[in-house]
C-alpha cells in the first residue's frame, strides 16, 4: 500500500517561483545576493518619491523651473522605454513594436502612435532608447517625462533637447544616490522605506545549513549596507547571531555590472566603523568585508564557476544579464511588482477564460469570412471553382461580417479591462496586448527563475528542482 501523501507547503500564486530554464538547486554550491530591492525590500513609491524630490531640487539649483513637479507612480512602470529622440515613454512587444506611447505626460492617440512609430522597432542596443529595468528607474522616468512637458512649453533653457533632459535628470538622480542624502533619509526613517519580511531569514538559513555558500555582493557602500542588513535581518535571527553570520563573503561597492566584466582591484575594509580600506591580494576569507573586486576573484576564492553559482538580483542588466551572458552563472531575478501582477491575473481569470472563448468564436467567423471572400473572387473571375458552395455568397459575406462586428462589441469591454490590469496607464508589466512585453523577453532570456521576493525560495527550499515544462509551439497539435 502506498503511504499517505506528505503535505507540501503551497504558497499563494503571487509568492511562487517561476521557471524559464530548468534549475536543480542541489547542483548550486554558492548563492550570491544583491541587496537593494533584493535582500532588502523597499516601499518603492516612498523611496522613488524621495529620490524624485532630491533630483528635482538639483535641477532647480540649475535654474530649471521644476519646483512644482511631483512624482507620479501611476504613469510609470518598470519595463517601459524612454525614447530620447521623441521625448516619449513607450511600451513595446518582445519584438520591439510600440503598442502604447506617452509624450511627456500625455498619451499618444492611435493615429499619433502610428505616425511616430510606423516601421520603427525598439532596439535596446541603440543610444536612442533607455530601458527601465529596475524600480530605481521610476523616479528618473517620471522626472524626464515632466521635464519634456516643460520643454514643450518653452520653459527650459535654450539648447536643451530630449537627450539633454535625460542627461541632466540622470545626473541629478545619480547624485542624490551618490552623495548620501537619499540614503540618510532612509536611515532616519527606515520604517517608512523598508518592508520587513522575516521569512527571508528562514530561507537563507535553510540554504546555509544545506551547504550553500552565501555571498552578499552589492553596489551600496559599507556603512549603508551594514545599516540596512542589520535592520532587515537581525531581528529575525536566532539570539546572538547577526546578518554577518549568514554570509561568508561580503563585497560592497561592487560597481556592477563592471564587477562581472572587469578585473577591478579588491580592497579590504580594515576599519568597519570608519570604512578604511587597504589593498587586498589574498583570499576573500570568511568574516571579512571587501570593497570592489570582480567576479573572477570570487570564482577563484570559491573554487567554483559557471552553473555551480546562482546570482540573485533585481536589476535586469546589472545583476542577471552579465552574470548569465559572460560567466554562465545561474540567475534569479526579483520582480517586486510581480505580486500585484499575478494577483490581478488571478482575479481576471474567469473573465480571461470568457474572453478566450469569444476570441475562438471570432477566429472561426474570420476563417469563414475569408473563405467566403475567396469564393466570391473565384466566382467573379472564373479562374477556378469555388472551394465552398454557398447559394448567395454576397449575402453570406454581409451576414458573417455583421456577426464579426457584433462579436467585437461583446469582446471590446473585456479586452479593454485586460489592457488595464495592474496599471491603469500601462497594463500588465509582462504583457503587451496579446504578446509578451519587451521586459518579459529580457526576463525570459537572462533569468533562469524569477519571483517577487527572496523569501519565496523558502517554500520550494534549497533542494528544489525548478523544471520548465514542454513549451507549446504554434504548430503543436491541440
């Protein structure tokens, strides 16, 4: 007699881990983690609103009339693209076709969209386009869009165009991150900016006790990283332990993505209170804190390479693109917004099934209409016998066309609702109409697995097999 099945924890759909390529966690010997928006989950709107304010103040100091501008999270989404040639924010399909665009803060209507992007494909290798591939991009994109409005109103200095706006906004946002003013705000009121999640500690402890070597590799400087990790982790650890007990390797100011591509020198933080450094040429020994360096040094220290190492981060390019493309590390992408996305999809499921049935009905009518038109053509020109026998082809065409139009009226409200799931302005992050979005294509290409937060790894555990099922192709039998 078979034994009773063992109950396995089943998380809610939005807390699951999703698979692009089969990943056997038993073969992973070391796991590297980014910190910001990965190990540390932020309240994105609060953080980006503050980043926006600091950047806006820097632009005001240049004489730009930006004092009245405010961050608007409803008009921005990860996965959009800034078009520096046109001053637009656009959403594109996986093939680069633009399906929606906003000039400044005003959406283009259908005719404007066609005129602007007919025959144009978004190619992220072109300098014209800037991809919003992290939540840190939201404040930058919101400020860029509103400054385009100022340019159109003739309120910006002479000689400033869309590219100059972007350069000034990028410098202002980077400056706010770099000079410590934004981070000082976070440290002064961590409860406002940080979302605590005790499950993340349990997940990392499971990994550690399963023999995985855990690493923190972050672009943040030591003082900020230590404060954030202490606040985020220490309250949930067993008594007497700190976050330092979890991570055998700690590298700060890593300068990703250069960390994955360069041979940058490694320094050791020899005075952790004052952040003093000295050049380091030995092993990346357990318990130390290191500055800079590069991925090859990490591989050398671990005695591991390639698919023995998993790197987990939130930045599509800075974390998972380069670690996957150049080093062949396995990769996990954290998409914090995925929880809202999956929740919206779950709530829409019954409507989506109804919409799917209606679309199948429409496809059948369209096939019938196509066959009738061909029959009419052959009947008119007499070059071949009709493939179908209809007493009055013209009447049948009219009747079928009217059925299609009537069905479109039924489908339209469902399709409109589907287009506004999660975001009233831009819809789903991972979809562009019926197609995958450009973001979804990048995630598919570079992330072996993806999920909304690191603590979701708790449910499958450190011995999990993340397996991709057989993918359907258009010609597969149904």
